C-alpha cells in the first residue's frame, strides 16, 4: 500500500512517484484501513459520510445455501412421494416436512440437539421458522414408524440417480453410544462390546451396507449387546426380500466370519469376499499359505518380493493369501512397541500384575519357579511367522488382483461410518425410547445420503461442501428512506459455483427484494 503522485515530466509524459510506502495491506486490520481513510478525508476537509452516506442498515444475516440445496435434492430424490407415503396413515397437523428439512440442514452444518435446532431455525432463509419445539420430536416419531419405507425409497432413488448395477456391497457394523449408563431392559439400549471405547455406557449396534460410491444401500439397528457376526445374515435376508436382489458379492472383514454365516451365503447363492483368519486354519493349510517360495506375483507391475500371493481350496471356499513387504514392516513395528512395554513390566513386576494376558501381556511369562518375569520368546516367534500375511476367503473366481481391489474398497463403509460419527455426529445419542432412537438414526441416514450425493456429484470433499454451504449467506437490509427490506448476497466462491452448476441451481442476484427472494424458495407462490 503506497501513496503515489501522478505527474508529467518535462517532456509531458505521465509519470508516477511514491510519496509514502505503508507496507502490505495484509498487515492492517479492516478497522485500521478505515481509520487511515478517515484521516485522509479529514486532511481534505471531508468526512466518510460525505462519500458513503448511511442509507442502509443490516438487521440480520441469514443462510440461504442449505434451503436452496436441500430443496433441490428434495426434488432429485422425489421426496414428495416419500412424505406422502409417510403421511398417508397419519393425521399430521403441522409442517413436519419443513422440520425434517431443517433438521437435515442442521445435521450437515452444525450437528446439535433437536432443542438447539429449534433455536437455530431463525438463522435460515427458505425454511419456515414458525415451528414449535415439540414438532421436532414428533417428526422423529414419523420417521421411526416409516423407517422401512424410507430405506426402500432411498434404495430406489439411488438406482434411478446413479443408473448403476448393484453387484458389490460392503458391510460392516459399528456401535453408537448414549450419554447414559442405565440399560433399557426390553429395549435397544444395552451395554456390550463398544467400538468407541465406551464399554461403561449403553449403546446400539448399527449395521450398514454401502456400494462402491459410499451410497448407503440399507441399514439395520440392533440391541447394544448383539454380536456383530450375527447381523450379516439378517442384513442379507432383508436385502434379498425387500429389494429383490439375487446376485451380489458381499465384502466384509474377518469379524463377520463364522461357519454359520458362510454356510448361509453358500446355501443362498450369495458370493462373498471375507477377511479370513490364518491362525484359525489347520496347520497343513497354513504351511501352504505361509510358504513364500510358492507365492506368485499379484501383478506384473509389482515385484514378487514386494507383493505376492498363493491360494488354496478349503471347505468349499477359495482362500487367497497375500504377503506384503509394507504390511510385514508394519506388523513388526507394532509388535516391537508391545515388546517395549513388556520389557518395562519385566523391570517393574508390580505393574505387570495389574495387566491382562493380551496385548503386551502376551509376551511376558514367569520362570519355572514363578520368581522372575521373562519375555515369552515362543509367542514372539509364533506371531512373527504371520508378519505381512493377509488371507481372504471368497466364493468368486475373480483374479487375485481384482479380489484385493474389491477387498481394499471395504474402506468405503469405514468412510461412511466416519462421516456419520464425526461430521454428522450421530452419537452420542440423547434419546431414550426405541422410537426416538430409530427416528434419529433415520434422519441421520437421510442427511448422510444427501451429503454423499453432493460429494459424488461435485467431486468436492465433504468439508469443502459444508464450508461452501455455510458461507452462502444473505444480509437482510433495511433502507432508511422508506424502511423497505432488501437482501444482499455474499460473494460466490468457486466451490459454490461448482455446487450450483452440478445441481443446476440458479443462484440469487447480488441484491434482491423480499418478493424476489420468496420466489426463489417458493416459485409456486
């Protein structure tokens, strides 16, 4: 920032010269820049108001992005058809559709309680802010009663929007905890194995099926003490009955494996790709899988000493075992961390007595007299045998490279859970009845489906989408001369342009009247 004088030299040519150098603009706050401008005007015998008369007053700043985008998605997903089905058997005398849209907007933007959703409704343009708090909870009841209709509708909408054959699904489960310690004797809230490390709190188990684009296919809710391996058969039963899907490959991790699950899938013609446990296989099978001399390269592009595989038929399934140099290094490093802890316990036996025989505790044993702690070399050697190896069981005839790629795509469901838990904050839950729990999860399912559609449609990351939507704002301005209300739109970013282009949304003009703004969100009025 400089103060520059323009002048003509002796030959009459225009020139500039710097009188004062004031540094970088970034070094000044907006207030400091305003003060500089005021001082310069004072030096000229003027005041700021002579240049910019105060004709307008900002009385509010509202977000228009969420209403604009959610109403567009409402049409894309044919949500009017869904809401008609959900309202068919009920006499609902309040605008629960507006409440649902508001809750979805809040869940994506700033996940919080339904009570806070009620207080935040005044922060949006395009939604009806005249809604009672009780209507938020009653809307959850509507969703709970119609959750099966919701799942079927979104499944069909997914088929229509993506025109993609569903031939591979990824399945996993997670736990959603409550801010509560008291179990519901006959309800969903139970204590069980917690994937969030909240074993002292009650929880529910959520099973989720997603496709290769992270679109949810369906979900199921189970009591908090349900063993996750039991859920996959139930999920497949529903997939087959309710969605008429016959030929599909299920991809899941080793936690889903047991004899009953495999036998069910084989008997029902469901192909699978499942993580297998090498340590649980018979010794003669392990000797084949762990023999790297008979391994073959997975790909001609990757050397055998970096990534290799072998396979064997066992009890009606094909077991493909891979070895990875990178995984072997990782396994050895993780074991060394446990050994460091084990060595500390050997030096301080009093600490070891407080531990359990797992993790680092597996590598510690007492001598024959029970007087001294030693490293258990036998267990260390046995564990090192499996460094770098990973087994996958399948009933498909896919080549090893394709099989690994499909199994590697299992992270899609992990990403879906991460979004639900972190971005949409589906837990901890503060609802206590089964109906409200089911309604809350149904609402989060809808919010996730919308957000994931935006991710696929725009190519933007979830955080970029949310940031763009958060900044789609309008200032509500009163003109002093006649008290008329007008709206001034904020600057449009590149991400907002992408959203508008991909969703075919017409963005508001820079300045608009109240009537013009109403027409954007309610064109039928």
